[in-house]
């Protein structure tokens, strides 16, 4: 039980750093894109090198979840305002993104040959 | 050490919970002052739609398509909570760091007993497994010994078959000698008329010569041509005798 609390503390630490970076990106717009790319870079590094190459899934999951929490918390109030006053545009953007992602996945799946199909 | 543990455990749990609460608390309330504008626009096919623009206090410029004369402000956030949110974030980070520093000492100590119990249980399982393996090994060994005892008794009763095997071997040897004598006699009888062409065509080349002759026969060569081309023999009688001998041998 205490071990899980220790993991939670690590998560909170990294998430607070990520949230602070999001606040910085909003308050100082010139920092928005550098912080975004740094975040994406850490996320990709986290998945491919820490999880896949080194095999340290625990650290990888903590870092990935922390980055996600940071993004979520850093833009929470902005998301609330958009949902309250600009719901139509938010809904259309989400639909477009989902359709794009789904079509990409379908195309990739077809190109790979429906998983492992044996004739 | 146990007194330290009892003091530090609630502190560790309290700090962890506080850090979680502070982080989630920093998500709430707006960060910056902003204004919301609505602007009606005319589209391509004379359609009218309203576009919403969000302009924060930190924006460097108006958004694209925004016309200050046409847009109407309909909402505004005029109180922001920058300082409070950043302080809460810093508090969350500080609490988690201190909790981690305490936890490095506390966690292994508190879970020591459970670790010991788990090791004991594993050792018990391994012991029972080893006991079962040992019993099975003993059973199989005892079965082997019983079988050997029974075998010994049977051998004593019926005797071994070595004598019979020796007699059978002798008879087999006698028979094989008789056969060998017969074949050598036959070979000697056959060798006499073969002397005429054996000088030129030794026995080793019988097979290869026969294959070449067969090939020539299937391609339609005459006996004369075979003797001249395949066997390259000048004497026709010797070549003819050799061909006849090979025909008798292989056909």
C-alpha cells in the first residue's frame, strides 16, 4: 500500500512540473510551441526508449501519465470555457479528429494485411 | 526504529494526500483574464453563421478574422487566480518531494514483515515440491530394484541362453563357409573363357562400359560402331566377346 503511495508521489511531482509548463505556455505565448514540442519529445522518448528498449514500464507509465495529467490540468479552465461558450466548434473539431484517426488506423490495418492472415 | 516508523508513516500518508489535493486544486478557477466575442459572418452561399472568439490578456495579437467593429463582447472573466494556482502547484511539488524523501526510509521498513512472510510461504511451497519429487524418485528406484530381483530369480530358474547363441553362431559360420566355397568355384569356372578380353577390359570397367554401350544402343548404333567408338578396340572379336559377356551379365 505504501509502495503505491510512493508511486503516486512521483506521479504528482512530474505532473505538477508538466502543469506548470502548461501555465507558462499560456501566460507567455512565445513559449507555447517550444513547450509543446518538448512535451511531445518526452512522451515519444518515454514510450520508445524507456518502455520498449529499456523495459522499465513502471517509469514509462508514470512519466506518460504525468505528462497527460499536466496537459489536462494546465488547460482545464480553458476547456471549461470552450465547452460552455463554444460547444459547436469543439464538437466539430473532435469529430473531425476522430474521423481522421479512425480512417488512418483502418488504412494502416488494411495495408498490414488484416493482422496475420494465413491462406 | 519502530518508533520512527510509527511517527513517519502517518506523516508520509498525509503528505501524499496533501500533494494530490493541491495538484487537483490547482486545476480549478481561471488562470488569466479573457474576453469572449461573437461575430456574425456571411458564408459562401449567403449563409449566415456566428463565430466565437476568445481573446486572453496575454495574446500578442487579435485572432485571424476578428473585426473589432463587427464583434460583440458577450462574456468576460475579469478576475484571475494566477498566483493562487501557481502557489498550489509549488505546494504540491514540495509535498511530494518531502514525502518521497521520507518514503525512501519508511516504505522498505514497513513492508519488511510482509516481505518476510511472503519469502517464508514461498520456501514452504518449494519444500513440499521437493518432498514430492523425492518420494517419486524413491518409488521408481525401489521398483527398479524389485524388477532386478525378479529377473535374477528367473535367470537362475531357466538359465542363460549364451550356450544356445554360441551353437547357433557355429552353425551359421559353417553354412557361410560352404556358400563361399561354392561361389569361388563358380567364379573360377567363369574366369577361364573371359581371359581373352580381360587383358584389355578389366572387371572394374564392366558397369561403366555397359552404361555407355546401352546409351549407344538406344541412339541406334551398330555393334561394329560400338566396338570402334565406345570401346575403342581394334580387334573386333575381342570387342564382340566383351559385349556378349556384358549382355549375359546384365540382361
